[in-house]
C-alpha cells in the first residue's frame, strides 16, 4: 500500500498587533480584553491590513523559495461557528501571497509547497469552566496567520514529522514566527490517504485535526495509515471525512464528512481592495530577506568557519540558543574544538537528562570557556572538570574557578605531594612494582591510576607519571 500525506500548517506571524486592527496580541491576557469593533466583527467596522504582517509574509515566502504573487486579494471564507463573530474568516482564495517553493528533507527530497496565504485566526471556545455553558474569548480573533500548504509529496508519517521540523527551523531562523506550539503559534492539519499502486488514483482523503505536537502528527498519521489500510484490505469503503485526533486514546474519531471548498462560498472581501506588489517592493523584500541566515547556510558556515564535521555543524547550528552560545564561547576562548566538544558532550547530556533547553539553564559562555581553559592550563583534570565542576556551574551559575577551589579540585603538580602519594601506592602494590621492574612497562599505567585515585583526581597525571617512572627505576 502507498501512503500520501499533505500538510496544512498555520503559523502565527510575529507581529505585536492583529492583522486587520491595532489590538495587541498577548498570550494569556484576561478574556476579551484585547478586542475592538474590528476583531469583534461589529457592523460598520472596517479592516486595515497590518504592514508588518504583510512584510513577514513576504519574508516567509522567500525563505521557502516560493514566488510572491503580483496581485494580492483577500476573500471571505463563510462558515458559522461561535468563535467567529463575523460569520466569515478573512482569508485569501485565488490570489494567495505566495505560490510554490519547497522544503528540503535531510535525504535531499524536496517537499513542494502549493501555496502560502494570509488569514486571520478565530477566537477560542472554553468548555471547561462550567458544566452547561461554553465561553467565548475573542483575544485571539484577528491574530495574523500564514497558512502553508504542501503538495501531496509526503509518503509516510516520518517524512511529515521531518518536514514540520525543517519548516519550523526555517521560519524561526528568519524571524517570521516563534512557532511555539504550546502557545498555538504553529498548528497543523494533515490529509492522508492510501492506495494500492502508484498508477491508481489517490484514495479517499481524510483530514485530521486537533494535532497539538509534531509527535501527535506522526502518531495520528500512523494510526490513520493502519486504519485505512485495514479497511482497504477488508474491502470496506472509506469516506472523505474530517477526523479528530485524541491524544489520550491515541486514536482518530470521525467528526464530520469533509466539506468541499465551494461549501465556503468564497467571495472577494469588499472592505479590502486588491492591490499589486511592485517589482520595487519585491526587490526591497529580497534585500531585507538576504540579511537573515537560513539554517542550511548557517550549518555550512559553521563547518567552514570553525572546522567542524557536517554532523557537529548540524548539531551546533540547529537550535538558535545553542548556535549563539557556541559562537560566543568560541569568541571568548578562540578554541572552537573545545567549545564544540564541551557543548555536544557534557552540555547536551545535561540538557537531555533534565529535559531543559540551554536558555533554561544558568550556564554562560564565559563560564563554559573558563572551565576548559582551566583544564588546558593544567589547573584541573578533565575528569574533575566534567564530573565535579561542570554540574555545579550549569545548575547554579557559579564561577568555575571558585567551585574548583571550594571543592579542592585544583590539580597538584608540586613534587612533594605527588611523591608522597607515589610512595604510598608503591608500598601498597609491591607485586605490580615487581612486575614493572621485571620488564612489564604497562604496570606503570595501573600505578598512575592508583595515584589519581589516592589524590581524588587532583594529581596532575602527566607529572605523576614522570615522577613515578623515576621512582620505579630507583632500586
Ligand atoms: Zn481588534
Ligand atoms: Mn486556514
């Protein structure tokens, strides 16, 4: 069986105010406190397009390698729902902001985009405040959205997941959207169908809604592919419908038979005149866009500028906070290799184990570079730095040198202390000493290990080894 997936993603454009009025956008404000006659849909109120929203939309189209439309027109998409006071949503039907473009997966496969259009968000219904009433909060009504629609190029749930990750990284990198799914800034609907062979027409399309995370998108698609394949194999007819994903039950449920586009009776929005985008404006948008670095460009720059492998460059450039932190650390220490190793090693391990992002920790670039500089200068061992100092620094934001001194981790290089430890170790291990003296050089390594243990990691291992060899050769 072959699977065909198409995604419709709504991203909230990073504007301080709404798309057709001056109401501020703020997550979590008191219900209906950020509204005006325009976004409440009061009679006679007139929408005005927000310039910044338009510019962000253009930047997004360019970042996705799409073509900016010459003619821009808004349309009314008519439907009734209590969170939509006007009875229609202002969207774009036949003249979307952008057409075409693509998102490239790691395999090099290009997921083609059909279109990207501007529209307003609806309000929010609250069902859990009272057993017999639903409440309406219109703070979100009029929030600017860019709807990005793929061609049916995705062939399985894993590709859909990867497409979403790339899309998010690109849009964040060019400052178009924060794409915070928890705040509803990125929402996704998925269309999926199965068919027997590539020569068959596409199967009955099922649209899945209520997908609140990339993981949910993947799980819902996996569930649907199995459900549709089983129905197909049993000869049960599938219907074109809209289904809801239940994250708790990990199942989709039929919601309604799918409406066709013409059910929405799209017609031109008479309160917003169509306009053309001049060559000059497109040029300006391109110039503005060229100041931003796309994820792919950043990765290539990291590899070249810092001499990193493709894999390391990818890890370090993939998230904004990590990339910024890495570059700052290198600037302070002039040692890209050490910065890369420490971030990819101990830092990532810490973030993974605590389930936090770098920004949520107290680690600064200054502190991290200090840690490995202390190691480079031979003032503490790598082991002590990693196991005892780093954890304190990242968790509590303490200065590495202070932690090193307080924990008495400073490496001991003075001969006196080292010779004392060496003597104790040799006394406690006469057989190993004999082994060395009867021609088994590897025995020395064991003794160095014992010295390190005795010193609780504080002995300078190089120095300890040199002294030990001298002592072993004295009879
Ligand atoms: Zn308003
Ligand atoms: Mn939409």
